[in-house]
């Protein structure tokens, strides 16, 4: 099966290239690095912590607002 390396667009062959669909380990690692820097940030535990913190702070603010109203 012929394919093109998603990194450098060089033609690759699933039967010949060990790092298919990448043409080389270098491109495979580069894609992995790009994936890690883009996607890993989203699922980073620190982000989840901040989100939870923000959510609880929001709940706290809403509670305080209700206290002021009543
Ligand atoms: Zn490549």
C-alpha cells in the first residue's frame, strides 16, 4: 500500500517502510512530538486541576451572590 509521509510528503510503502506511514523514524518522532505538544496539553492533569479549580470558584461566587440576595 502506497502512502505519503504526513510530515515531509515523501512517498512511503507499508511493505518497505518500517515506520509507515512515515518515511523514517525521524518523521515519525516529529509527528509524535507535534501530537504531544498539541494534544497532550489538552489532557494535561494541570489543565484539569485548573478547570476544577475554576469550576469550584465559580460555584463559590454564585453561592456568595445568592447569600447577598437573600
Ligand atoms: Zn517523512
